[in-house]
């Protein structure tokens, strides 16, 4: 089982996302709010707008273990490229476009 990089709780897989077992949401006054002690979550479609495949448990494990994972993406023009997915406090993961290119 994956461990949350923020609090060490178990990461739970659901249909559309992965989230920490300590992350809870509550619907009140026509909006959702976080009420749990941890806000770690990663939507499986996080890389979709960049032409990436859905985030899998294996990919998320690599990102949590190594702080990053190489991902294959496709530009809007249809050209494939490689980037690195990294942990992000706000979005769970994000793509690092500023990483220096290796020679």
C-alpha cells in the first residue's frame, strides 16, 4: 500500500482519484470543503490535458518514492515529448517543464 507523502497515512485508490485516508470532504452550504487533517489527492486524469495517460498506482508510487517520474506526453500538435511529473502541494502532482535537459 502506498503511503501519503504528507502525513504517512495510507493512500486509497478510488474510481477517479487517489487520496490519503486522512483526507475528508464535507458538502455544506452548496460547496465542498476539506475537513480532514490531510489534503493529499491526485486525480487519475491529472496528465490528460497534456496528452498523458491516466495516473496509475505504479506511476504514483514512483513519484512518491523518487520525488519525480518520467512521463510521455503528446503536444496539441500531436508531437510526443517526455517530461517529469513531480509532487505538488496544491495539485498533488504537476509536470515540471523547467527541469534542465540531460546531455
